[in-house]
């Protein structure tokens, strides 16, 4: 297994455009998390899924953000009408609920909004 | 709500020396887990060490050990025999009982560790 992967690794976009990120978790993991990390800060929780169900969303996740995990495998995070304040590293993590639930992180997608 | 505070933005240490990173947290939960994560420059975050709150014994992983003071809500990380590869951001993190609902990591602001040759 190659671990958690994220695509793209870097995304530069203009303000007002829509962007979509993908996360592929470790194959047997049933929980998937999205975090946002701004420069020099610790990651902040955005949302998480157990299988295909989205169980919790942070108030940081405005209505311009939407996340899906349609088949309980990969997940997508879409940001509509991007703003400069959305510039950050978006981290995905996965875990197996039922064991020690350790979260394994992907390399992240760095978003720059011009 | 849980909060995690790391009061040292940056620390430097000579190779082979020991450095201790501080972390305090606030919670009303009785069962929880604490972690230290390492984020090397431009690389992904990896787990360094974890501590279950119900365990009194401090966790150790090779050169990494913690000092867990539950009553004081303190969770420090000691890196012994520092190596150049230890240069990274270190984040302290808290999670409620993983079997509970609303399972998410709450991170501190991080401490940048620079190991000097």
C-alpha cells in the first residue's frame, strides 16, 4: 500500500474560480478526514466521513465548500468562487475505525488563490 | 471544545543534544489521546508518539519520549540524541476517545525545531 495520496499537489487559481481536490485513502480505511493548514499554523479540522457518510462538518466549512465520498473510497473537496483567504494547504487523512484509529496523512494540496 | 497550546514557536538544538517541546491542553473529557506529529519541510505529517490518557506510564518511541502530567494538562516531548533528520515542525494534538462520535484531531500551533550540526 502506498499510503494516502492527494491530487493535485499544487493548484494556482484566480479568485472566483472553482477548484476540486481529490484524496485517495489507504485502501482498508473507512474514515477519511479533511484539514486545512495555513502557513505557520497547525491544521484545522474541516470535515470527516465514515464510509460514504459525512458525519461532521466544521463551521470553517462555509457553503462554498463541499466534500463528497460517494463510494466510501476516494473523496473530493470542492471550493466554489475561491477567495484569497482560501489559500492554504489542504490535508487529507484516513484511519480505520475499530482499531486504534490512527490517522495517516497525505502530502497535501497547496492552493494559491491570486 | 478542546484547545491545544504550544508556547515555543521555534527551538534550536545541537546535533546529539536533547530538546524538550512543551504542550498544554484544555478539555473536560476524561478519556482522550494525545499525539506528537512531525512535519518535515515540504513533506507529509507523520506520527511520532501517542499517549492514552488512561495510562499513567509515559510513552516512549526510541529517541522520543513524553512527560504526561494529566492533572496539569501538560504533554511535553523530549527528543534525545537529536539528529539532523529531526529538523521539522512538531505539532501536539488531542483527540477524544476514538470510539466516540465527532472524532477529529485538534492541533496546537506548532514548534519549529532546527537541529544544527
